[in-house]
């Protein structure tokens, strides 16, 4: 099998501008339903956290929805959620054993493409310490496929994609599995506005932008649109510009992108003070540390 990321390496510009766009929480209002109805129940079930389900739910939701790690790949997010849960006095008082994450951390440190396929291959090679993580991740995917339907894009997403695709090469840049991304974008007929749908199998968001856009476009003509600090950091590591979809104010963010920011980007008036103000507002949306610490 070839490297899934080859499609990004081989991508050639057809327009002067490039725009990368995140999916969950950015294009679709799907973060809450995916995490609260799919990830969290499977987190509690597969890691035997029923006795501390309230605290497990708080930790998972904080890491994945309400903090600066929002939008992270599921495997580092799992490490952080279990770590926060392990530290909680209520969990310690109940003498609940929180799963050890050392094997997962070791795998994360050496694997560049954190997805179900690479995880399954690792388990098949004999790393049975990761078998529970594999079972959990597969159960999450099944729950998402079963539950998450009919969640439309935010208002003005379709109009924005149509507008930007006339002047820019656009791709989806996400840490969601590609199968789910392709299903969701096709369900709402917006896949036709992007050249590539890049999921976790093609690497990190930073790698997506690096392979598809860096050194192929001028830095001031590369824009990343996202709702999480990881999207911002991916842009910055590639010298690209960033437009935030602010958590909790998504509709207003899309209004600003459609009515103002895209025009500024295409006219070369986005970088500098305008972008800095956007990033300042975005940074204030999410805390670094949980309220219980």
C-alpha cells in the first residue's frame, strides 16, 4: 500500500491562492454530538469508568470541546483526558483504576499518522497494550456512523465555499477519519468545492498544509480556516495566515468570513493588524486549564 499522504505531495496548484479548512466544529456543528453522544459514552464503557462517569465526562468534554486542546487527534486527547481524570481527588477517593497510557504515549511519539489503520497494524504486530485503545476507537467510529446524520453545515458555509473556490485551491484539513469526512461532505454536497479531503490517515494538520501548500504558494496567499488552536498552530508552522471560527460564535464567524475576510485575503489586506485582532478574539474563547484545578 502506498502512503495516503502522497496525494498531498503530488498536488499541484491550479489557482494563485490556497485555503485549508477544518471540518468538525468548523464546517459542521458536529463537535457536541460526536463527543457527547459517541466519544464520551465509549470512553466510559471501554475504559471501565462507570463508577466515576460524571468526572470522566467532564474531563473528556474539557479536553475535546472546552479547552485549547479542542480539535486534537483522538489519541493524544485520550492520553490527556485519562491523565486529568487520574489526578482528580474524587476518582482517587473511589479507588478507581484509570488506564495506564504509557504504551499509547510511546506509540504516539514514534507514529506520524495517528489513525485506526496504523493502530490496528501496531496491535497486529503484537502490541497488545494498545488493544483496548483500538477497540475504543473502532467503537467510536461505529457510533459516529450510526448516530451522526443530518447535521448540516453552518449557515453561509456553502456560500463561502462557493465563493472561495472560484479563486483558491481548497482542501479539507482534519484529524477526523477520512471515511467519516467523505461521508459527511458528500451527504451535504459540499465535497465538490474542495480538491482533497485530508483526514488523520494523511498525517497531522501541520503536515497536510506543509505537503499540499507550503513552497507551492506565496505565504500571504495560504489561509487556514479552523475552530481550534491546533488549526492556528498548523497555519503558523507553515507561515500561513489564519481565520478563526470562534467556538460559541460560529455563525458570526462565517458571516465575517463571507462578508469581509475572504475579500481582504484575496486583495492582500488580511495579514497584520486585521489578522492579529481575529487571533486575539479567538485566543480568549478557550481556557488552558480546567475549572476544577
